[in-house]
C-alpha cells in the first residue's frame, strides 16, 4: 500500500535535469504531492516505496533511459498501476510509439508549455481517481461495505510476495463470530445482517493504519491483513480487536459463551520464505482459529511458525499454538 496520505495524489518526476524538475514542480505543486529523482534507478526505488499516481519520466537519461525505467515499473506488481507520461525533447512519431509500447499513457514534448502540462496531468490524475473508485466498488462486500473475498485473495498474494522481497514480517488474522447460527435462529436474519455490519465496522475502525486490510472472508468470517506486523504486534492487535468487539456489547441471547456477541480469532505472523504460499499462511491462521474455538471461543490463538530444521523436510511444519 502506498505511504502517502489517503486521498492525496502523488506525482513522481524522474529527470536528470534539475531545472526541469523545478519547473514541473512549480507547475504542479497545487495538484499533488511532488516527489522527484534525478536518475532511473532512484526513480524506481521511490516508486516502489510510495507508489505514485502519476510519473513524469524523461527518456534521455544516463545509465538507464526512460524506456527501461518504464518497462521495469510496468513489470513490477508494486508499481504497474501508476500512470506514466514521458516528458522529452524528442517529438518524433517513433519516440512516441516506443513510449506507448513501453507502457506510457501519454507523451509531452519539450520545450514544455505550462497550460498543456497542467491539462494533461489533471486528465490522467482524474482517470486514476475514477479507476480507483471503480476498483473499490468491484472489491466491496455488498452487505458490510468492507472489502470482499476476491480483494482479500488478491492482496494476500501481493503482500506475501512483497514481504518476501523486503524481508519483512507479515501478520494475518482470521475472525469468526461466535455462535452466529444460533444468533440468526434466535433474533432473525435481519438482525443477523445488522450484527455482521456492526462487527465489520468495528473491525475496520480497529485497523487504524491505512495499509491494514479488513475483508469479509465468507459468511460470519472476516480476515485482516497486517503488513509489517511481527508476532508481538499481531498479538497486540488481536487483543485490541477482541476488546473492541466486547465493548460493542451486542446482546446474544442463548449464547453458551457470553451474554453479548463475541469473536474467536486465529493469528499468524512470519517473514515469508520461498516455501510460504498465501494458501499456507491462511491455513495456519485457520488452524489457530479452530484451536481458539475448541478452547472456549471469545479469544484468539496464535500459530507459531517453527524454525526450519535440517534433519526434517521443510514442507508443511506442524507449528504450535499459544494462548494470549
């Protein structure tokens, strides 16, 4: 997920000419947060970290030209969604065609004309905003309004790969509303739907960092992706979520666990290695969830990934569980 403030567009200028960077920055400062790099490799590094909405990219740069930078950005899942406009002194048909074939959405010729630059940048920022809104609608659960299973499946795959590359811990939490069938049978399906909506809203409010993703996994199950979260941080989050659900204090008639709605959760956190698939990570969290339910519900369990040993296969380690 990008590090920039939600809702604030970000433009990255990649050009080896400081004068061009200053000119473009002054022209566009009122439209977005401006980032810049003076060579292709630095531009790629910034783009991977910040994932800008729009990149203004020079073609003629030493060591790594704009075409190579564009192809690298478009081949990387972390950066391929950003729009790229080439800004260059070459205005011939061949250069423009190469730019479009490399993955650019537009081409601005030097010398720069301020009105044209602003108009084209505004057009592509608008298109980016519209594309994001359409994508959000396609990825939202109709009942709860949070992300749906399809989006979760896409994001857990992306985050496993990203955390593997960056050697960072990734946390995952699977949540199940306790005795939900009994709740439906007792108070009716309309109240059951309202319960799921309130639980979803509470989970979303508990996930405070923009990078954290809360999704409806299916039925009364939810999933939360916790980027950069090691096991202690993941367990703290688990405590925080259970506390928030208890404070919701939704009456649950006939529940053998509590007078109010409660949840059970399974937690896992690890630095993904080459053997860890998204499916395996989900299975580990699901095993921890099953353990939490079998031990009385209204709690979480953590799946502790064992250290690999040379005297046994690395495939699917049994792991262990620990109470909070």
